[in-house]
């Protein structure tokens, strides 16, 4: 344990957080520095080991895809961050009025990827505290397992803006944090221009203001 502080890994469910910001009408906070946000969540007795950001690449909308790619390239320039990808799948939906067929897209694997990463990191003793930013009740079992199997470790769930599930409240998790205050995000924005790893300038998408 570094300097007596609890080693902390932050796991971020990217789409859960994005849709929370969207629900609150906080588009101006989409250009989020997740490393700065993670540091802000730490207590004095914690030290950040790494931020793990889980998402899937958008394939259904070329404009949204471009905005997301810009953002992900910006995140890749941050220190101590890992980005892990799931995928989107589509189902066919028929309109009962006009009988046209439309694709319905679903994000897959993010909850599994978070669960596996959390369990492996606990087993390999990579953290003392885990902070999960999500409101996905599918993570109840891995959170409960870590808490019960490793009593010296803690799992803290941070609920994204406007999102909540009773299933991840104590005693399943050790503690909850509600990220419903705009201050969590207003002071944790990326610079208006970021240079990608290849030196290409990346700017906040115009619609994210």
C-alpha cells in the first residue's frame, strides 16, 4: 500500500455515464476528463492506481461515430487509463403501423468486461478499493462476491447523474456516491484542444456545448 494509502482502481461504465449526463441535459460535460473525475472521487486515504473505461464503438450513426472517435482519442492521451471495448449488436424491429423493418442497436459485453476486470484485479490484489461508476444491476453478483470474498477490500459504487439502482446499495456495495451535482463534471473537462498521440489536434465536438 503506497504511503499507507489505499490503492484505488476506478471502473467507468462509459455508456451508463454518458446516458446519465444526457438524461440531465448536461451535453456541455460530454468532453469529460475521466482521470480528473476519478481523482476528484478519491478520499485523502486513497491513491489512484488506474482508470478503466469501458465502452463500445458506435456503428449506427456516422456523425455520432466521429464524435465518439474524437473523444476516445482524447482519452487515450490521459495518464494511467485503459479503454476496453465491447460491441454493438442489432435486432430487427417491425413497425406495427407501416410494417417497415428497423434495426435496434444494443450494447453488449460491457457489464461482462467490467465484472471480469473487477474479479481479476481483486484476485491478483491490484486494489484495496474499487470505485465503480455505473447503475447497472447486472454487476450485483461480482460486486457482492468481491465484498464477501475479500473483506479487506471495499467496493464503492458511484451512480451516474440521474441514474440509480437499489440493487447496488449497501450491503451489496460498501458505499454509494451520487454524482448528481454539476460540480463533479464542470471542473473535470478536457482542454478545448487536445493533441492525439500522433500529434493530430482534437477539439470538443461543436454540438457538445
